[in-house]
């Protein structure tokens, strides 16, 4: 399943480039309207929204799920990494405060 999602992430921008290419969009530029809006504008908006939704779906599937603790933090030190090498460069907050 992961391979199919990863392949979809590669194909998605290519499909978007084809859908937004001028030769393809000219098919919608013939004067028709939907609810008073030009069909070209409706098609562009539709493709844009579908592209965002598909990108959100694919990115959710690609990002590994976080291993959350019972308190809602995602690591042992609460700084993003369980090995203590979070944003503080390996020193815990207490170590830096004690250096005086």
C-alpha cells in the first residue's frame, strides 16, 4: 500500500501539470457558463480544489503516524526526540540553567 501511495505522490504533480496546461484548458474556453461563471473558471477552481484534497490525502498516508505517549507528548524528553538530542543540542533544559 505504501508503494502505491508513494507512486501517487510522484504522479500527482504530473497530472496537475497536464490538467493546468493551456491546450487542455482550451477545451473549457468556449463561452459556456455555470451559475453565471465562465466554464473555464469553474474547471480551474474544481481542479485546484481536487488537487489540494488529493495532496492532503497522499501526504497523510505518507507521513508515519506519531507514537504518542499517554500525556500527549511524542517523545521521552518532550523536545521532539526520545534520545535527548532535541532542539537544545543534547543538553536538557536543567543543564543549561545550572551553568551560570
